[in-house]
C-alpha cells in the first residue's frame, strides 16, 4: 500500500462522512452520547464536519507529499488518545496511518465509539489497513514510538513510562481571543462558536478574551444569544451553578450572562461555564504577555498577527499541528 492508496482511502472516508445517511448519523451520535454525555449530537456533527473538511484528496495530496516516507519500514506508533471532545485524537491517527506506519491505539473510554467506527469504515475502503490498526484498552506494549495527549499531570506519567522512546507528549493547552473593539456583530457571533463549541472542553476553545479598556462586555452577551441553550445541558448547568456559588460565597465580582460567567482574571485556564477576560492598554502589552504564556496556548483568535479568523478555532487544517509540533516530520524522521 503506497502513499497514494492511503490518501485515496482517507479521501473515501471523507466522502462517506460528508454524505453520512441521517439514520446512520443518529445511531452513531446516540452511541457516542451514551458513552460520553458531553458528546451531544450537535457536537458529534461538528467533529465529523471538521474532520471531513480536510479529508479531501486534493488537500491530502498537497499535505502528505511534502514529506518522504519509507514504504519498506513500518513502525508501530502507540497513540494515547484523550477523550475531552469527539475524535480529538483523529489527526494524530491520520498522521500515523498516512505515513505508512502502524497505529496502536489506546482509546479513551470516553471516545471509543466514534474512533472504532471510523477505523472500521477506513478498513472497508482499504483492507490493507487491517494490519495497520490495533485498538486496545489495556497497557500498550511492543511499540517503537509514542504520541500521547493528556493533562499536565498525566504528561508526567507519560514522561516517566515513555520517555525512553521517541515521543510527542502533549500537556494542557487552551486558546485565547484578542478583540480590538472594532469587531462586527458577525465576528462576535462567530467568536461564540470558538467559546461554546464542545462546551468549551477543547484545547482549541477560547477560554480567555483580551479586550481594550472600557469594552462593554454585554455586547458579547447580545452576540452570543444563539449559544444560550448550553445551559440546558445538565453537566454544563451543574458547572455553571457551582462556579456561580463559589464566586458568590467568596464575594468575587463576576458578570452573569445567564448561561456563562465572565470573570476578570490574569489566569489563562478557565473552568467550564466561565470565560476569563482581561483588559489591555495596547497590543504591545498583550503580545508581551502572551509571549510569556505561549507554551500554554494552542491557538490565537482575532486581532493578532498569528490570529485565526473568528469561528475557525475548532476547524483546523491538516498542517495545524497540535502544540505546533509537526507530527508528520516526527514520523518521517523515525523511518529515516
């Protein structure tokens, strides 16, 4: 199986996802939500849309042919997947398989159904993948390299057990937005997608917003009205009630939108249902502050040179590598 065959198989998977019959989607979404209550049908659809957007033959060709892979050397790459949002580890899985290697997948129990389904369909489209995909819920062993994603605490565990192997070990990251105060209503509405998609659980979700001094926060409430239904999800609502109680008991000032809590803070990582905000005097001030925190930031949204468009945070392209680490280059070097 050469690179072009692998690309063709993933392109077929993309076609399948873009034309997924409604009954099949409903069944898949129901199974995913039973496994993980955070995986609502809307969020499952969002994840499938994001994946299928880059599983297109022209995009895959342009991306993958930048690298040189050995067809004769097959390495087994252990993938330790997270389960915070649907298919969060799919890009790593794509990188391993498109590079011609074998994926030893330790899936998260919070995101097994979707991963298994997509791997089953991929093997249908290209049976040669059957011996390149190993799914396990037990200890990983007999591998050549590791790509692991988790929290800062689990990263220490990963480093202890896997540090002697070639590895990519990822820690907690969040995303930030920088507003100029001149955004359009549509841009602010799109920012709501970056904040509330997946209930804010992803590393590409905006957890903190920098605003110019004097910015009216209630402009955001008006722009985000279409996302207020998040409060009807029981797990999100429990977080909202708890965080609000903490603020009230501690007499900490906050702004209540009725479906989200905004808290002025210099911290970066906000709890579910809370968005941190911080005023600034100048863009130079913001840039200097973010430079110090760059190892904790996944992506920037909005008014910065490296910023991406509002509403685009959860729709990365093929070369938007997590933590800025080129996984395909890492895999290419293994086979050199």
